[in-house]
């Protein structure tokens, strides 16, 4: 029954796109309203069906299970491709719905064109309401996704991802930006940057706690893909506050294309990760053709509209160039391994050092750019050089030392003029925390029996006890480990439903460092391998990332 | 040579200097951080150098002594022995895919990083 209701609502919502594109203003806005409500109701139907665990729907059989608690059953909404595409479209329309009063005249036509493509993909290739055609055992949700972070990370990230739809639609439909458009873009962007930052931080927090490799950022293709819209939106924000209309148009069109590209790369099943769902190549080709049509369509509009614009203001060249180079590097880093796998048969691996070596000089340029609009005096240069020398003296790492020095230069300049740009300041501090984290953090491997202990670098690790816990969903072996004077309880969980084991880490937080313990596998003769990490400044990185985004809400003085 | 010429020349010098620096940084990053995976069959005849192997862990080949592990990687045709000191990831299993970074020393790979490839990543089979 849920399947039928859901399908009908989706269909209604799709059909309503037609009058949204064609008729007069009143009909347009009513049709849009019906479209939006039907879409949201179909999402609600899927959520209710998931909560009731309606196993006649294929998607639910594949991604949920009646043994799961209700919160994870609902989280299965974005545990697979079809449901997450529906959520993607819903969050996209939600942005448009929220702003419909401001951009009434311009929005609807382009909106219906853009969204109809996505809806076709949803209904034809990825219908989440497809009924089951043969009996299949329930597969349940990926154990790695059974986590509190998973409950909120995907919807928040999606909401942040798709906000570029508004600047995109505005740029496609108006030949000249009005003050209203510029203001709307600024407001939308500051909210979406905050949402996106929270989403990325949540993802990083989830990976840190759940994947158990002891780091906050792995330069994984999926993580890089989530950075693309983030960089794009920040760049667009700078173009918007500089009011350079040509760059606003360029960047807002690129912004949405990049969003679709990164969604396609992440969700299209080309990158094997926790985010891709082994979808068939039809889905990928569908997305690819949608993107191709979108590129041609928006390219045509760009060239017809851009000819009419004239500006006399200087654009923020440096900011835009750094961002475009960053986006180029990150996009290539996602695409190259896929290409080399299809052409050479073996994928290229890009290590963290590749990204670090490219991004550190770009960050230095960014730091330079953060002071170009201010008057610099000799003091800031002296401070920068002094810090560089002192830092290099202690660590022998010149690249990091120059980065730290440049950051100190920025902060001294702000101090001298007493204009603290919250975003810039927090960004500099975030980079400091990242560099310090990379230098100070370390880890220790130990192999221990019960009541054994092991010492390295002044850290004493002892395994006190191992306990068995059994729940509906998993079987757990929980260790009691003493590090110096604190006791931690990491565990291994085995999920019989999925035949997968995951490591549940335990952490001991302190003001600027934390202990992080992962239990490894059991070795044959009663030994357990245990990894202990000491991470510095990690929570501060996340905190400063959030304050960077919050800085977009502060009123600018100059 | 007037002022305009001089300005043009300095900007060209700066630009080419910047481009050279950028090219150097790019090449340096690529040579350091970009590698091609190899399969055990491609490595049978190499005896030295850094390696990045992807393959399956041979069934019944995993042994350990304290924190030192010994196992073999196979791609069906050939196998390569691996020595690793450290903790193996939880998802590391015999018969499953793995990725090894290490150094080839007289026919044996001394690994410094072992990853369980896509194993923690669960996929719904259709």
C-alpha cells in the first residue's frame, strides 16, 4: 500500500512540474506548491514505510531490517541510492520553497527544467517505491552506518550541498542581477555554508569514531567530493560580496554543476566506499547524461546572458584563482583513479602526502590573500619570519613552519589594524591546529594477553579484562584497557546479519589532547592486538571549522 | 625602454617564476604521492624498491609472532610473501582483498601499511 501511495505522490509531483514551467504566475506558484507538497509527502510515505518495515518494498528489504531499532530503520532512508536521491531532490526543492517569495517571477521555469531531469532519473532508474518481485531475505543496514552520527550527517550534508541551486537558477534566468538577487544569494550562501560545514564536520567525526583508523581526514575521494561544493560556495560568497556580476554568474553556474558532479561521483557507484551502493552502470550513465545536458543548457544561457553584463569593479582574482585550482586538483584526484582503473586496469593511489604538498602552498597563498585588502606593516613580517624560524628550529619541517609563520603574519596584521574577520581568523587557527596535530600525534601498537602490560614512550598500556555482551543486533567483545591512569573500554562488534565486524573505539578527552583506543583482531593464543593513538588539538580543528562558518553571519565593518 | 616596458618585463618575470614554482610543486607532489597499484604477478620479477600491491590474502597463510605478521598476497596466478610489524585492521581477513604499501627486500615485501580494501565498505548486491 505504501508503495502505491508513494508512487502516485511521486508521479503527481512530477506531472506538476509541467504547469510550473508553462502557465501564468498564479498557476505557476500553485503548481509549484502542489509539486513540493506531493514530493515531501512521498518522502514522508517512505519514512513511515521504513518505520513500519514494509517488506513489500524492495528498497526497504535491501536496506532495513525488523531487528534494527526504529531510529536506524528510518536512517535507512539514506542508507541506499534510491532513498538518498529522493532526499536530495527534497532538500533541493526545500531551498527553492523557502525562497519562493523572493524570486517568484524568475524561479519556476528553470526550476522545473532542472528538477524534471532528476525526477526522471529517480522514477525510471531508482524508484525507491519499487515493489519486490521475488522473495529476498532482509539485508539490513550497513553496521558502520548504525551510529548516531549517521542519523544526522547525510540529511544535513545534502541540505548544504544543494543550496547552490538558487544562485544557479537566478543566474540562468536574469540578465542583470538586482540588489534583491545579490542579497538573497548572500543570505542563502551563509546559511548553506554553515550547514555544509556542520555536515562535513559530522562526517569527519563519524569517520573518526567509527572507522577506527585514528584520523579525522583521510583524503578519501568522498571526503574530497564534499569539499568541492564547500569551496565553491565560499568562492561564490566572495564574488557576491565583491558584487562582480560576471564572476557571480560564472561561479554560481559552476557551483551547481560541481554539486551534481560530486554527487554523481560519490553516489554513482564508481568509487567503492561506504557512500556508494554498488549501483549498476545504468544509474551512472543516467547521471552522466543529465550532467551533460545540464552543462550544455547552462553553458548556452551563460553565453547569451553574459554578453549583456558589464562591470567596472575589480574581481577578487587571487581568491577565485586559488579556489578554482583547488577544485581542479580535487576533481582530478577523484576522476584520475577511476580513469586509470578503466584504462590501465589498475587504479592510481593518491596518498595524503600528494594533497598535503599541493594544498600547503595554496593555503599560504590564501593567507596572503587574507591580508591583501588591508595595510600591512613591518611588524607582521617580522613576526611571521620569527615564528617560521622558531618553528623550523624545533621541527625541521620548513613547509609547515612557513605555513605557521604566514598564519602568524595574518593574525598580527589583524591585530595591528584591529579588524578581526572571524572567518579568516578561525580558518588560520584551524590550519594551526591541523599542523600541530600532524606533528604531535602518535600511535602505539601493542599485543597483549589479559593482565599483560606494555610500555612505550612513557605510556603504560595494560589489558585488564575482556567481557562478552550480546544484543539483538550484534555480539560484542569489550576490553577494559588501562592507559597510564585512565581506563577505556574499546570493543569489537560482530553483526551476524551482515557477517561484518566493526571496531568500536573508546576515547578519553582532555583539553587539548585525547586518547583513542582501537581493539584489533584476536590472535590465536589469547592475545589481542590493540592500537593506542594520542591525538592533539583534534576537537579544536572541528570547533574552528564551525566558527569559520559562523563568521559568515557577522556584520562586516569595512 | 620606458616605464611600461619595464613593468611588462617584471610582470612576465614574476609570472614565469610563479609558474615554474607551481610546476615544481606539482611534479614534486606527484612523484611523492601518486602511485600505481601493482598486482602480485607484476611483482614476481622485481626484487627491490617501493611497492603498492593490491590482491587477496591467501587462505591459511597468516601467521604471527608477537606483533610481526607473515602472510601472502595472491591474484590467482602468483603470490608474494609479506612481512608486517604492527596491528592489522579488524576487517583484514584471509581470502579478502587488501592493499599493502611497503618495500621489496629480496622477494619479500616489508610492509609499512596494510589496509583492508573495501572490506569495511558494505555493498548491497543486486
